C-alpha cells in the first residue's frame, strides 16, 4: 500500500473515532456468544491481530489505546462463569467491576441478580462497548470513565477484577487500592489465568476453569483460569 493510501485510511479512521466510539466498536466487532459463558453475547473482533495492529500502527497518533474491550479475556470469562454459577455471590448486591473492558463480568453480575453494577474503565471505547453489550444482553450497567484506582472507595458490596494483573505498576497500584475495600468489609474477587504480577500469596482459590481463548493473543487455545478471593496481607 502506498503512503497516500495509508494516510487516507488513517484519516478516515480518525474521523470515525472522533465522531462516535460506538460507531468504531460496531464497525470492528460482531456479536458472538462468550465461549465459557454462552449465556452472554459480546461484540468481539472477528480477527484479533488486524484490529490490534490497526490500533497500534494506524490509530496511536489519534489516541486510541489497545482494544482490550474487543476480546473475551480468560480471567474475565472465568469470573463471569463463576458469578453465573453462584448467583448468591452477587444477588441483591452493589457491584463494582474494575477495568471492565467489554463489560463481560459486569453483565454476568447483573444476569446473576446483582442489584446494581458499575463498570469502571478509563477507555472511552470500552465504555461504548459496555453500553452496546449490556443492551444486547437485556441488562443495565452503569459506567464511569474515571480512573478510580488510588482514589476514594465507592460504597459497594463486592468488587470484581478480571485479568488486570499484567503490568507491574498497574498491579501494585491496584492491589494497594483493593486493600481499602477489604478494610471496609467489601470482598474482592479476581479472575486470572496466571498473569505475571498476580499477588498469589494474597489469594484463596474459589474455582478453576479451562477457558477457550484467542490463540493470536494468548499463544494458546485454552487457558487454565482461576477465580480467587483476595485476603488481607
């Protein structure tokens, strides 16, 4: 492809992104049942690598972050499955889903009977994806684009975290903040396939699953993923 054609495509994508994140989400995904939680439909990328590459190479200049919202990650699938299978975990409760991406765990919590679920993610495209996915599943999920980590602790009954322990700095900030919820008496559940910075010494296993994943992103077809309860240090 010539430079002019590439430049023209980037301009088109830039216009699309500036116009409406939801339009970009619709254009680059389609609804599919979640492999390990088929009760839930998510808008996911048809092909992982092209969307990820497009984001990194063509859209970084206009501020589009990696599209974590376009995939059903292993930790989120495990946590969603756990909530659907143990609805008493969330029934009638106020839930905060941190770094919610596609909204998978938040949707599972609502389907399992939560009174209210708030999905928190700093990516505006994730917030658009959550709204589309929640509507497609017939539930209502509140969203916030504020970076809550390190700030005040919202009044909730349960905190869920799906697959966020993949970077050192983020993991350290997140763990310190989650400790505040434990001090307030709010349990914290974590779904994770064994990411590098998972605080294993602080976790009690609740359930383990073999989760289908995207080989292009995970270099595997399945991931053993565990749902953990965080305990005080």
